[in-house]
């Protein structure tokens, strides 16, 4: 098990996620993923990269695209939340998008990150790795406004999490 894991995600915030244009800072910040240090020791984040699957005309089958690269150290149990969009004042971010994380980082691009019309995977890579050391995926379409939680290697709605965990 990786010491650093994707544990939670809100890939399809309620409201304006359909348009890639004209979203407010609060709307963009409402799309996020949580990365947690699930180990008992500090984790050096130097060189660790967060990626998702991007589809384009040039890459119709999808390819890994970097969202952000981390620096610094994450203490045991601490959570980094990576929001879509440029850095916003915390006053611009809704309460439910602030709680539950120790640090708030931003993709730096004024567009949504996580796919709605296709599934997607949050993956974590070392600087030199050619495979992710952690990967968690969801199916399309993610329910609007739902916060997905990690069960095995999947990100699922909380109402489904207990059923999946029993399998
Ligand atoms: Ca989305």
C-alpha cells in the first residue's frame, strides 16, 4: 500500500460544471481531489506528481496529463486538497470545499480537471516512475455534487461504499 493515496474526490460539482468557460473561482474550487499521507511517518513530496486521464483528438484513447507537482513534506494523517482553477482566497471557496483538508493547492488553470462524460483516474507518480505508485478511478458519469470516497482502487459514492466494501 502506498504511503500517499488519493482518498476522496468531488469530480462533478453541482451547478456549472458542464461549461468549461465562465466558471467562477468558487465553482472551479468546488472540483477537487484529496491526497492523504496514510502512513505513520512523514512523506517527502519532492518530485511527486498528480495526473489524470485527458482525452483529445490527438489522443482519443486518453493519456496521463499532469495536474500538479508537489514539494515539501506531508505529516502522517495530513491531507492536501488540489482544487481546479487558479489560487482563490479562502473566502471565495465554499465551506464544504474547505473542510477536511490541511492544505489547499490549485491546478493553476481556469478550467475543470476531472472528466464527466468519461471515467477518470487520479494517479500519483514519483519523478522517475514510469507507472503510478497509486491510482484510484471512477466510472462515468460521476453524480453531480457527490463526494466520492476510496474503496479498493475505486472512487465511489458514499452510499455505494459500504456495499462495495462487503464484497
Ligand atoms: Ca468535472
